[in-house]
C-alpha cells in the first residue's frame, strides 16, 4: 500500500477530528494520555495492539497483492489502484475482519469510560488511533487505519455508540 507520510498524517488527523462533530453521551472527552488513563484502558490497549497489528498487516498485504494482480491484468498501476479503490473504497482498513476489531475495541473503550473517573476516560478515537500512531508511527496498523474514510461506528438517538 502506498501512502505518503503526509497522507498518514492527514488520515490520522481526519479520523481523530470526525467524532467531534456529533452529539455524544460523553460530551467529547479528550485524551489524558496513556500514562494518565485508567489501568483498564492501558490493559485493553495492549490487547488491541496485539490483535490489530497482525490483522492490519494482513489487510495491507492482501490489498497489495490485489493491486499487483490488477496491475498485471491492466498493465498500468494507476488503473489498478483506481480499480482497487472502486472495489474497496474504504481501503484496506475496511476489510470486515479489521472493521470488527475496530468496533469491538471502540465499544469496549466506551464501556470503560462509563466506569472510570472522567479524568481517566479516553475518547475511543484517541484510544484506537492516537495512541497507536504515537507508539507505532508509520507501522502498517497506522497506515491501514489512516486509509479509512470514516470510523465504522454510529450513534443512537441518545448519543450512545453503536
């Protein structure tokens, strides 16, 4: 997957900002940083990292193989990339097995936020991507998540994540 450093930075910034424009139950909590977050958040993050890194690497490898196959068929890499983007507009991050991980950990982070003191709560978008980008910049997991056009999560009428 070819994504520039600027593209990664832009994708991370976009995804960290997106949930700020919706009315949510938590009133737009921030990110106290990993060291100030609850022990539960830190433990969950370690589980998330162990799960998301190999899965994101696999999603990126599959994406690259598919682009190479399309390049061989079309004889043109730009056409192949365009065709792949039409087939999977959300990029490699929109693979169902990766979307499931994102949703599961987003909702688990949200559940912890409901139990911990407000100063230890962490916005799920920061938990999933901000911390990841800080600890593993340029890694496949960051590149793949940054390729998402939006988070695969929604809100109910009460502002609860679903």
